[in-house]
C-alpha cells in the first residue's frame, strides 16, 4: 500500500489524467444508457408523461413484486421482444431492475433504437425501501 501512495505522489499528473479519462468514460457510458432518475422523478414521469415502465428482471422476480402496469421484458430476451415497445416510442421508457445496476446495457440498446430511456436509480430495492406501491402476481 505504501508503494501505491509513493507511485501516486511521484506521478500525480499521470494519475490525474487517468482519473479524468476514467470519469469521462463513465459519464459517457452513463449518457448512452439513459439518465438515472429517482423514484419521485419516475412517479412523476409515469403519472404526467405516460412513461412506460419496463422491468428487465426475470419472471420470478417480477411476479414477486413490480411497479403497477410494468411490462416484464427480461434483459436476456430484450432483442427478440423489442418490437413490443415500438408503439411506446413517443413515451419515456423507465427501466427497472433489482438494484439499478443492470439496466445500463438495456438502456444503451433502447437508446440506439431511438427510445427516450431513463434508469430507475436503486431499482426495485429503492422503490420498496421507500414503501412505494408494488403489485404482486
């Protein structure tokens, strides 16, 4: 660990440039997969803009609890089932997964197809932690 600190101290410019490139890469990747939104923002989009909620978890997790009127399209079958969302292109799409970490690639795929995509920050874990309504099947 001491060597790491010594390296950083001796090469602070190199480490700084690396940090800037890493931040730029992460920001770019985040923008390509859709903006991250809070549960309050998602609720407003659903109520005021008729946002379509797409839950990318598997069927078992979806049936255990999901947002009202959510469409379950597991990420593994996103490519085959994308046509189901074509009629919703004029509406925002809110992507939901378990913890908000898995929606990046799905968001990127949908954005490339022309959808307006947003990612629910914290996913279903955050939604349920805030005691927001959940539908179970």
